[in-house]
């Protein structure tokens, strides 16, 4: 955990606090924190990282779709299925528009939506 915190701080220092790379590293740290039970800290990093990515690269970039997909996953494991579906749908729509229906990344988020329907 200390190593990942150090990586986040290095990203901020090297790439800037508003870099999509910093946002991505924050989302990764959020997933780690969630896995060790620090759910509130995890949510803050996952949502905060996504906002940084979106602000850095824009709403029409596949990296933003990945960040939205990560939010969807987080909400799914939290049991917030309706909210998760909204984020998955945003990610799917953007990936579909940017990459097409048969691209691997588009299929991944479509699969995530299918798993969500099964979990409901």
C-alpha cells in the first residue's frame, strides 16, 4: 500500500495532479483500497481519478470510457446496480462510437453490463 501511495505522489509530481496518468493511478489505488476493506477511501479515489481523466482527455476519449467502466465495476461490487448500469452504459456508448461494436474494449463493457443483469 505504501508503494502505491508513493506511485500516486510521484505521478502527481512528474505528470501533474490533473494528468490522466495520475487519475488512472488513483483509480488503481482505489481498487486496492477496496480489496482491503477501505471502501470510503476507495470510492473517493475511483471517482476522483475518473474526474481527473475526464477533465484531462475530454469526454470523447476511450480513456474516459475506461474510467467510467471502472466506476461501473466499483458500484456493481457495492451492490448499486442501477447506478453501475448508468456508468456502464455511458462507457459502452462511447466505446461503441469510438471503436465500433466488435472492438475488444467495447465487448468488455458489454460483457460487464451482461454480468450486471445476471447479478440483479
